[in-house]
């Protein structure tokens, strides 16, 4: 055991210490270790010990970004912590933290001392993650030029050819866990709500995660658990439940669930609300959280008990890798020395899992969509020639292909050809600038809907997407948006509520990006200033909220609060938080006592 540098009261176990000294010695490391190992603690300790001037950390989700941001702001007051695309560097020492998409937008990061990728297994294109191309692009940008790299992830058996990419890379695999796990086998019968409820009663008010396959499964199980009245939430949870119903929708199941000490976590829950639920779970104000893989892969939290209730992720069976990741949430170093894992289905076969990183393989076989995003000086002569050939045979400029490669090179070229024909009609609804009408918005959605591959976010058609966007634009609050679109009561209303949340998640990134892509294609093929969708894309991304504070949702401040806040313009996230703290007591904010507490929790570094 050894004292972790810069972290009072934290000690490293022997396996952590071994990895730490390799990192301090300048070695680049790819670490595969269980969830409870303490992999991210090594990043903090390395920064404290080595004092790198420029750190770039790639995280898989905005939820994990917020977790990193709070931790770094608390621990490293001598660094500028940069998490938003628009924040300019103003200090000599800086830590950039972001998703791969956000970090790719930056053109001002130079001379990286430490490059970190959390959940590095997502580099493997065979996992069919639609964001893997962007992650590989950011690896191509900094992976070779950074002085040192550290990639972390769970349950990996091997990373072939890593030393071909960088000779200083060492792959370290360990199964060591500082916590023990007790397996409680419930596979002798079918998983039923009654069996689960009986087991939850058996663990009392211990913290418990219940894994289910999908958001719909989560809500259906929530009704069963609420009927059982297993727990009672805190006074804050009571007030939160009422606030959620008032500001989102009175039929939202989470409003009643949280008052009973039950949380729901999946990818469609509003980001700030999801972060608050995790905070309440960690503080033991919420006892049980029903979750999908969004919490398993995107949040660093743990529980005394993990109930693996379903055997699928959506329609696919759990593989051994994901199964181990879920199991790893039981127990946490320094908190729960023993975790209990309740199995309601037979575990998957323990097949080996290697992460195959395209850039570690033969560059001559790189996918065109990745190849066009890599700078020429990072490519072999043969790969460079392939890239040039792709560009020369395209109707689109190289910079447009690179920017929007995620949609597919062939698909982009076909779309460009079709747009060229459509735009011969000077009365086309695609021709607009600034503030569109419904038909203009529908035309953009329609031209990409079945031509490009992207997440539809549960929206059934281009016309429905345009309608939802129009409702969001006309209504002044999320509650009014929901009121227009939600029908029925109970579980029937929940279907509509979930669809609304899914659309809002699409409005954060997926849908605005489509408008920007079509804008760039039209500008490039028309050869003149024919359209400008950029203002509308930004407004949609901001949910048409007038001020520019929409990004504060990822800081833990729910969107319904944003309309009541006067957002100061500052260049540093730490300064922004401090100014909001000082101004939060202003009568101009028109906040209730509960909303003041909600804001304070959102602005906390804890």
C-alpha cells in the first residue's frame, strides 16, 4: 500500500502502485482492470506528481464529463479545467475534458503532455458504436504526438499490435479487485417482479442497482417497485418529486418514484436530472436505481448490491464483456468491501475479448470514413494515396468529407447528387436562411431521413421530427412542450413522455448536426450563398432557450431552471460557477427555496 500523491486519505493497493510508477516513469499504458480497481484515480495521481502542462482526456459520455469536471475543479485549483467547446485557454496549465466529438471541434490544442481515453474499448469498430469513428479520429490526432498516453477500460483480454502504433505502449491486464463479490444465484426460475421485490426487501435500505434492458423495461419495473413501497426518500426527494412533475409532466413516473427512494437512469433522462439522481444515490437519499447500460458504461458509481434482472441490451443478448462490466458495479474500494450480485439469468459464455483498434492495424485497410479524417502526415504513403483518390473521386470538397464522414462517404456523395437536382427548382423548400417555417424544416429532415444513417431517437418520420421541433420552438417551457405531446395517464402517458425525452436528446446533437451537414453540402455544390441553416441548428440545440446557458444542463442545472437564470458571460468554467453562486440569491432569479437548493447542488464540486 502507498499514499496516493495529492489525494489526502487515499492509498493505492499494490496493483495500482505498480501501474502508477510505470506512468510516472513516462511509460504509456493501456490498462484493463475491473470497475472497482480505481483506474481513474491514477490520472489524478499522475497529474499531481508529474504536473503535465497540457492534458487531454476523452470521456464516452457527457455524464462522465461532468463527474470529471467536478473532481478536477475540486482537486486542481492551479489548472484551468476546460470542458466546453467555446471556452478559450487562458492559463499555462490546462486540462481539456470532453467527448470525442467536442474535442475534435477544437483547433487550438497543441503539444499535449498526457492523452487519456476512458473506456478505450469503444475504439473497436466491431462493437458497432456509431461514435467509434470520431473516437478513432481523436486518437489519430493526439495518439502519436502526445508525450504520454493512458487508456483505461474493463475486462479486456488483449490489444493486438499496440506497439506498432507507439513503441512505448505497455498493455497491462489485471483481474485484481480490492472488493469481494458474493454471487446469489436466482437462475432456478424466471425473473419476475415478485422475486426481485422479495430480494430487495432482503437487503433493506442498502444501495442497490437493478439492471434492465431498455427504458421501457425500466418504467414498467418502476411501477411494480413503487407498489411494493420498499423505501422512503428524503425530504429533498419529496420536494424533488413534486418539482419534476410540475416542471416536466405530472404523469412522469420518476416524480413519484423518487419520493419512494427509487431512481430511474437511462440515456433519455434529462442529463442534469440523471446526475442529480446519481448524487442522491451516492448520498443514500435514494436507495434503489433501476438502470440500463447508460449508467453501467457512463457513470463511475457503485452499490452494495447489483441485480442483473435482464439478459439483454435492447434486443441483443449480453456478452461477457458487458456482463462483467455490470457485475463490477457491486462494491467499491473505500466504501463497500463486499458486493452482492443477484443473477436472474444464466451468465454468458466467458469468451475472450480483444480490442482491435483500426490505427493499430494495417493503415492500407482503414475504412474510407476514418481515412479522410486523419492528417496526411500521420499516414503511410499508400494510405495517403488512397485518401487522395477518395477525395478526387468525390463531388464534395475534402474538408466536407472529413467533417461529415460519420454519415458515410458514398452516402454523402449520393446525397450531394440528389441535392444538386432538387436545387434546380429555385422554389425548393430547402432554400432558406435564418428562420425557417415548418415546410423548410420538414424538407431538410425529409432529404436525409432515409439517405443517411443516424439515430432517429424514436421519431417515426421526417414529418414527425419537424412537428416536434416546431412544438419545441413555439412553446416556452419543457412542461408546455410535454403537455402538447403527451396523452393518457399512467403507463400510456409514459410512452409519450419517453418519446419526448428521446427527441430532446436528439435535439442536443444528432438533429442539429444534420442541418449543419446539409448546409455544408449545399454551400459546396451550389457555389454560392444559397442557404444558411446554422442559426436554426444552434437554436434547436439550445431548445430555443433565448440565452446561451443551455450547456449548464451538463453542469447539473436542469433546463427548467435556466429560464429563471441570468447567465454571465465568462471564459472560465470555475469563474462561471462562482459568479452563479454569488448571484443565485438575487430576487431577479425568482427561485423557490427548493430551487435554490437544487441550484446549489448543481453548482457543487461534490
